[in-house]
C-alpha cells in the first residue's frame, strides 16, 4: 500500500499545435484496501517464508481477482467506452430516443456478438453524450474524490442543482416521455440540442470509473469522476487532474459503509513527433505564414498616396480637451492656424474654428469645462535651398478663450498659442493663458456689468507679431494677468519621400554589413579613424586662426629650449 499520495488535483493547461485527435491517455485504477490489501499482505508473507519451507503455497491471488481490483485502459480523444449500466441500457431498442442512442445500440450489439469489450470499470462520457452536461453535482466535484478531506458544496450550488433537476423533470413531463424508458436524471432531446450548441466552443470529455464492489457493477451511485479533459479547438487543452509525471498516484475514497481506497494514475502516452517531422512541420508553418503575408500584401497593394519629392506632408488630428482656472462660466474657444514661410495648405482647408459653449463642472478644487472638440489640419512644407543655419518653422495655433453671460455679452478670458509638435505621434499639451489688464476700478466694473474688456488687435502678439522685423521685441509697460489653462490632445503624422529613401538606405547599409560578416571590429576601427581625422582638422583650423606673432614666439621658445 502506498504511503504517499498526490494531493495536487488542480487544473493544468497545455498548449499544442498538434490535432487534439492524436491525444492518448493511459488511465489506471487499483484497489488498495479491502480484500485486495489482505491478499497482497498474505502473499508477501508466503513469498518471504517459501525459502524456509514453512509454508508451501503458490499464490493467494488468482488472475480473476486481480482483474477485479485493478484496470488499465488507453483512451483517445472523444473515444466512447461504455459502462456496464450503458451496456444494459442500450441492449433494448425501446430505450433509444435519439439517433445517437440508436448508434450506441448498434455498437453495444456488436460488442456483445464479438465479446470485444476491453473495459469493465473505466468508461467515458464524450462531448456528444447527454450525460456530460447533466452529471450529478457530487460527481463533478473531483476534489472530493481525490482527497481525504471532503468539502461540501455551497448553498448556491445546491440550489442551482435542485433548480436544474426540477427543470429537467418538468420538460420530461411536458414531452410525455414515459419514465420507464429513460433514467430519472436524463435530459430531453430538446435540452440535449440546446446544451450541445452552448458547449460547441469548448469540447469536454469525462473519464469515469465504476468503483463498486465485485458483482455490483453498473450501479449509478458507484460511478466516480476520474478525469476531465477540455479543449477550445485552438490548441489549448485543460486536464483535471494533471498527469502524474512520475509523481505519486491520486487517492480516491468511495462512500458508503465500506470506504475503499483506490489508486489513480494518469499518463500522457501520445506519440511524440520525430525531429525530422518537427522540422518539416516548422518549414510548413513558415511557408504558410509567408504565403499569408504575401496574400495580405496583395490585398493592400502598393499604390500609396505619396507627396511629391522635396515636400513634407503634415497631418494632425487634434482635440481641445478641457479648459480650467478661468474667472467666469460658459466658456468657448476661438482658434486659428498660422502658416510660416514655405508652408501651404489645401484650398478647402479651414484654418480657424470655434468650439461650442460649455458650462464648467467642479472637479476637485477646479472649475473645468470639458469640450472634447475635435479638429484636423493638413499642410505641406516645400524645402528650398537655404543655408544650413536656418531653422524649420512649424505652424502655430493661436487661441482665445471667451465667456458668455445670460445677456449674450462676451468677455475675454485669456490668450494662448500652441506650436505644432515637430515629432510625429501622440502629444498631450497644456497651454497657460493670459489676458490684457487695464488698471483702475472703472475697467473692473465695466468688465462685470457690460462685458467690455481689453482685446488684442493682432492675435500673433501672443507670441511674435507678424509685422515685427527688428532684433529685440520689448513688451515693457504692457500689463497682463495670468488666467487659466487649456489642454490639447494631438496626433501628428509626417509623410515624405525622404523618410522612405532614408529607411531604404539604412536597410541597404545594414545588409552590406551583414554580408561582410557583421564584424564589429571593422566598424570600431572606422569610427576611430573618423574621430582622429576630425580632431586633426580642428587642430589645423585652430592653428590657422592663431596670430602670427604668437606662432613665431612659440617656435622661438622651442629653438632656445632645444639649444
């Protein structure tokens, strides 16, 4: 009798590219108590005393008794092994109600004629059986069968089980099916069809065991769930309990007066693939993926819209998210874009816009106006022959925040600007605003009562006025007041042929290095030589820029020191 047991009865998840039909499982059960344990103990004593000649007995366990106490069966995926109860049930054609029942009736008759049944205690419920979805609740609790500690089902589980049984009894009565032809917990044909549709995604197979006493096989109360196998059809296989894998066997304790203990061993004996078969399969998958990629490329095509050579296309999908920190409520934003030199837009492109009027909402300690106003912008930049010191100027978005009162009078709440991002991608930018301030009490009263407030004639004055041509911009004496902030979400895309050409050139360079062998030492030597040449060039330029008298004095000192 084994002293150690495997108590890890949880689920195990496997991933496999192989077809689930190739799964082979060897299930072995062995009784370790009752008469089997006594016979084994006496047999060991007899064998130990045979050398001394005290007892002359060959064996106390016959072959027939061994077969009743243990059984080993190899089961394939969805392979049907009939129990003794099913063998007796499907012998009569009168009990058959569905095409599957009639098929089982034919198979049972064939087994009886050939006497080729290879199982007695171990049998299966496949995904097509009507028993699979309707096993009793205590049979589905595999943890109760495989461990010594027996846990009771929850209150909700018991109530759900009773409701399910009541629904089955009601359907049986409504269909006028005599109860003598079916067992009391079987579902109707309608329930079988519905349950098969529900379980179509996840296929299930139960391996059962008839652990009743010898001579009482075929009793429903003696059926115990040994193992459950599930698959979703995409390569995921869930088994419960897991394969032993050279670990201790699982323990099964039966109910009743004779609490017999059984030993359960589960092994995966599926045929493994040979190395050459694995390589062939990998090559097949690679070829399949390449063909699928080529098929997708053929659907997409190569006729992409590209800007002309020397032109940068700039697209931006923006959103004015929110505004907060302003003095008055009912806010709206007026914005427009300014294009620098060498920038242009499409004729129908709108360069300005106005949001809806939004009332603020208190979020934390701030009054926030949530606009969620989308806008889009598309522009083109044409490069010219300019000096290397010139900097590319990006478009600018100027905006003005205003408030509206109940008399439809507006007030200026703040000015701000946003420089378009130079890098493509997603950007979240928060711009702080200010407004012109006119000193004195009369301006404050005018702003409160009649809505008048100072405004800018030129909105570009927020950044650099378009009319400014000097070197220094002075705003001394101009009074402003800090107000609130506006948050933007920007999604920017840049498209140009130079990007494609640069990527192709980089790939070609990398390909040349790969063909040369990818020697990193050669690259390091080239980098060192280039750095040395740059340093030498800088030293020569510095020497040429020094005054002539300093060079002659240095050379005179070198001559005197050498003398």
